[in-house]
C-alpha cells in the first residue's frame, strides 16, 4: 500500500490561499521519487463523517495544483504557522479530534516558555543569553544594569517584528533602535538609560516581551550577523544536521532575518573572515552539537519533532549562543546560498522520517 503523508496547513487571508506553494510542490516532487503520495490539506478540508479530506494535490508532471478527495492520512506533517491568527485554533482542534494519527512534529510554546525548558538542560543553558520576562520598569532597570546592550523581543514574534535593541556605553548616552510590529525600521532615539527604558515600556505596552542580553555579533561595519541551522530527523529517526548558512542584516538593521532585508551567506565564508580555518571548524562543530541537544531537549518536553531551525549568534570569542528556535523552518536560505542539493535534502528528510514511522 502506498504511504500517504498529509501536510497540514492553514488557509491565509480572506481569499483562503495556501502559502509556501513552491515548498509544498517540492515536497510532492520528492514524494514521487520516494514512492509515496504527499497531499496538502487544511482542517477546513476535512469531512469528519467520512474521514476524508478534499486535498490539494500537486501534479508533478503537469506542474499544477488540483483538488481531489483522499482518505484522512495517518501520517501528518504540520506546517501550520501564524500562531497569532484565529485560524491557528483550527490546527489545535484538529489535533484534539485526531490524537491517534502519527504526527511528525508538535507545536512548541512561546519563546519564554521554550527558554525556560532549555535552561533546565545544563549543556544547552551555557549557550543561552541571559533572558527574562519584561513585566515592568523594575525588570527593565535590573536587566539594563546587568548588560550594556539588551534586546527586547515579543514572546510570540517572528521574522524580526517588534524587536528593539538598547545600547548603552559608559561614556555616551544610550541608543534605542529596532523595528515595529509591521517590521518597519523605526527612527532611533538617544537618551539616558532610564528615559529609553521608559520609552521601551510604552512601545511594548499591551504585549508580552522578553529582555535578552545582546550577543555582540556586529561586523566591523556595524552590520549584525548570525547563523540559521536546520536539524532534522533522518530515515532512521536520528537527529542530523542538514545544513546551515549565515545571515547578515541590512545596513541600519538590528536583526538579520532574510525577510527583513538580511542577506544569506555561506557559513564558511562568514566564519573564515573572522576566525582561523581550524577555529571555524570547531565553531561549526559546537553549533551542530548545540543544535542537536536543543532538538533532543525540546522533544522530551513537547513530544515528537522532525525538524527545527535554530538561530545562533557567534560572539567575538567564537562561542555560539542560541537566540531562537523555529519549529517550522523555511528552507529558502539554502536556495539563497546556492546550496540546491541541501535544499532538496531538507525537503526529503521529513518524508523519509515519515516512511520510517509508517513501517
Ligand atoms: N540576544 C540577541 N543578541 C544579538 N542579536 C539578537 C538577539 N536576539 C535577536 N537578535 C537578532 O534579531 C534577530 C531576530 O531575533 P529572533 O529572536 O530570532 O526573533 P524572530 O522570531 O523575530 O526571528 C536574530 O536573528 C538576530 O539577528
Ligand atoms: Mg529568528
């Protein structure tokens, strides 16, 4: 019997479109090569009575999407994103209704809760920037006194939205810069630490935010950089590093996200500009070890996972610091750095893991 993998997604916008179609088409393509069927559906496409779904299928030969009824698949790859939208609840309802299907992955909690889970694992905790919740002025002052530069980030943020950086030097005044919730770069502001912390609190009113020690990841021209690593389970259920690349933020940006103007660069290129070849190699090893430990730790807490995208900053001494864990990583960075084989591997691995689970 042919194995069917169901990719669970959500319609976005009023026109109920399906996002990341090129990625989904690539999954269907790899599926054909592996001899399995990949179908795409949303909770809205399920007919519960008959346990069927009106799926979106990609016709690999004709290169086009079509609709067809299929039995509810028993293996599910959850790609539902946008936790803040009302439709996200549909995914949770689907999972509650069908707890016995084989899910390749499980949702993670917000950035703060994920931080708390990871902080309990000593090998990972060493690589976590000092982080706290911003509940009011006293948290902000305490944190500001501990670190000359801090990041302020929404606990449910993505893509660099709503992130601020407050930088203070002993001699000069402080500077606050960053992006608003729409990801537009805001005008930077200078002033005393307490003035700018008060301003920060006003900007953050109404939301939940983290305070985080800034990792000094600035290049000599002031641009920030970090790394995106993708770890995935392989066809024998083992965690492996699929690949990674560096991202360099735009000229006035405090974030490196590709969607916020960041540029993807090969990680060797990035590392060997700043470290010896030997040191670069050991940094990659350290990042890889860290990434796999993070995956194992989160899996223990949240249930089975098949992949994670990790944002890792490397400081001037070469130490990696975990900035963020993304449970549903894009693979665009591999295409942007010309790593086409890695892009395909990153598409294939979850499907191979699905085959492994179905046996
Ligand atoms: N503590 C930090 N130190 C240095 N840079 C940071 C820090 N936190 C975030 N950044 C920068 O901001 C970017 C976005 O932060 P991240 O925590 O990954 O949130 P998002 O979910 O919006 O991607 C990071 O990729 C990095 O460039
Ligand atoms: Mg990120």
